[in-house]
């Protein structure tokens, strides 16, 4: 199996942009280099280019629009993300939810631009359905647990197991992440034992007093 993927979404937290974001990226890069783990970061749009310049971590956008370059205003264009140095993108995060048609268009534009894709889903049925778009990852996150500090691995292991099953029954090549309330190595271990390829998390790292300590703990049971 490929090295587990820990994808840190910095969201729009004050602790997650500018200098604070750089500090998280620095420790993430150090830890990724020292261990057999893949760590990616999804910063705000303004931090994508600096991250690309200063770090070798995979850099994900938090959203992309399904538009091609042209007369659009205020849109996030996949080719522009790529040009700024993004290597991938989240699509349909629970805090930036899209219609099915929009997910398809966003995914297609990300693919055409050569970006790695993580489609976020909120339940088992959506996980299975989104797999037909053939993303690199499906990330299952029960919305009610997001930012709650209550880990999906403990509170709802069934949704992880069933999502892995739903995704792999459509396409065994699509990898699965899980997220919501993940903050310890034990949560990550459970997620991997349930068949996922890693985790998508935010507050556990971004809002931690010591993000490095949390990151080290997160990978301690891999
Ligand atoms: O994108 C990650 C996310 O929605 C989970 O957030 O704060 O529960 O780790 P959090």
C-alpha cells in the first residue's frame, strides 16, 4: 500500500494563513521527510503560490470551479491553480458544497489541468456516486462531526467502513480518506484499519497550541 496520506485543510482559520500557515507547512514538511507518510496542505488561495515556492509538500486548493479560462469574474480556475503551483484540489467540501453537475464540471476542469482530486462527501450514497467521476480520492466526512473535536473514527466507524465498500464496489482504484474530528494517532490508526488510505483534517492541527506535537502524534501509529 502507498504511504498513508494526511491532508491538512487550513480552511479560513486565522491560525491557518500567512505566517501561521508557513509554520504549519514547515513542520509538516520536516515530518513528511523523516517518515514514510505523505502530508499535504490545503491552504487559502493566497498561500498556494508561496507554499509552492517554499515547500515540496503537495499543495491543494480548497475548491475549484468548473469553468474554463475566459470571461468569468471571481471564479477559481483550475489552470490558474495549476499555474500558481497547486498540485491538487478539494471539491465539494461540506463547507463549500456543490450540486452534482457542479462537482462533475469542477472535477473535469481539475483533471484537465492535471490536478490531483479529492471529492468530499457527506454520506455513503454520495461517496459511491462521486466515485463514478474517478477522482484520486473520496473523502468521507460526516458534517455534524466536522470541527466538533469528536472523531469520526470513534463516533461513526460504520460510515467509514460502508463508504470504503461503496467506493471500491464502483472502482477499487479510487482511494478513500476520512475526516471530521481527527486529532490523534489512534484516530488515524482506526481510519487505516477500516480500509482508508489516510485522513483529511483541520482544527486538530490548525488550532492546536503545538501543531508539531499533534502532527507527530497523528503519524505515530501508522
Ligand atoms: O476538511 C477537513 C474537515 O472538514 C474536518 O475538519 O476540524 O473536524 O478536522 P476538522
